[in-house]
């Protein structure tokens, strides 16, 4: 038996007996964002881990962007009730979007499965930008806030919140931040490289290839310490007292049984240990942050409350 076959056999053995006895499932993955962004890359990387590790027969993807994931979430809740093979990508961005949009749906209507990754926001500019640091950005905002156009995910995304936090930390009115939301990472990348926005923000994985190719320059990251792959200082090192993390996870459909929830948690846990997923983590610079079940649900409740407080203090509510 080859080493990879042995690993997959061990992973399969870790699943509940009832799950192992079934035919491999065909999973349905709702990605509540347009192609090319963080949720899209995370969802498809996980789907590949499912199939390559022989944990699922196939994974069907659906992208439905808008309102920081609220539109896709609403469709998922409506169409997937009781479906034990349906999953939806989500994360801190979705919580921020639900807060700002006052959407009629809630992530608590779904079934918590697992948090997968953690990531910090990176702020970038096109290669020919006159800005050399985030301090330059802040100085330009102090002269004319409207002249600096931030680009990123939907209103309420972590990069939007971070931009408002920067303004507040520098003594400016965060409500006056000139922020342009995009429905997907691909749209944001195009706007940044073309110079249609002054500075863009997102997770490192969305910008990595463009930073490495020289099409973008990273000016700062919202972490406490410098991140591998980014040749640049943190915001705090530049005198901007802002740190903010991002994370991504999975929920399942409303109305599934506790046994079905346990099977999905075991399935995702096994996939997270596969070589396919570990390679994706390294390639994208994601930090492992696995957490499942009730612990994950409690974490989401805390994050929702914490984000609401940050957004209020940043003038977004």
C-alpha cells in the first residue's frame, strides 16, 4: 500500500461507522460570493480535498455573490433545509455583512460544522502607485479623505472595517472613508491593478500571485507580527494601532439531525488532515484554525457581538 493510500485509509477509519458504510456522498457547496475570492478559493480547495482523499464522490459548487454573503445564505437556507450533503462557506465577512445589511436571515438558522482557517488583511497598491507605505495613505487621507479610494469586499467586510479603524485611530471620521465594495475577489483585483481604486484590502491568498509577480505592492498587514510572503511591515509598526483578523468556516443546512451534523464534522475534520488540504494551506498562506460543533457555534456568537462593537466604534452603524 502506498503512503498516500495508507493515510486515506486511516482518515476513513476515523469516520463514524454509519458514514463509512454509506456510498461516498456527492456534496453541494454554496459559495456566497463571486468566483475569484477568498471564500471561492477556500471552498474549492476543500472540495478538492474531499474528492482526492476519497471522502466524497463529487462536489457541486454554486457561486451566489452579493451583500457580503447574505444573498447566497438566504438561498442556501431556502433551498437546502434538511439536506445532509449541503454546505455553505462563511466567515467573519459574512457576520459583518449581516450586521450592516440587517438581512432577514441569520447564520444561526443553519447548522455549525467547522472553522477552517484564519487570515489577516493585507493592504496593497498597484505597482505604479505613488504610495510607499500605509503611513502615506493615512497622510493623504488627512489632507483629503475622499481622494483615497479603498477597494475590497462587500460593505462590512474585514477590510472595510480595518479601513474605518485606521481612520478612527488617526483622528479622522471613519464615516467619511471612501470605500468601494466589490461582489468578488476577481473584480477587486482588477480594480486595484488598473488603479481604479487607490488601495485594496483582502486576505493574502487573494493577492499572493499578484504581489509575487510585481503587479501589486503590499504596504501593510493587520496582524501583530509580520507574515511570511509579505515583504512589508504591519500597520502597528507604521504607527497605526490596528489589528484585525479574518477567518473562514462552514455551516450545514438547517434541520439536519445531530447524527448528520456529526458525520459532516467528521468528514471535514478528515479532509483537513489530508495532503491536498495541507498543500492548499501552504500555497495560500492560510493559518490552520480548526474548530468544530458547539465550540465553533459559541465562537461565532462571540465574534458577532465583538464585530458589532468594533463597527459601532468605527462609525459604520
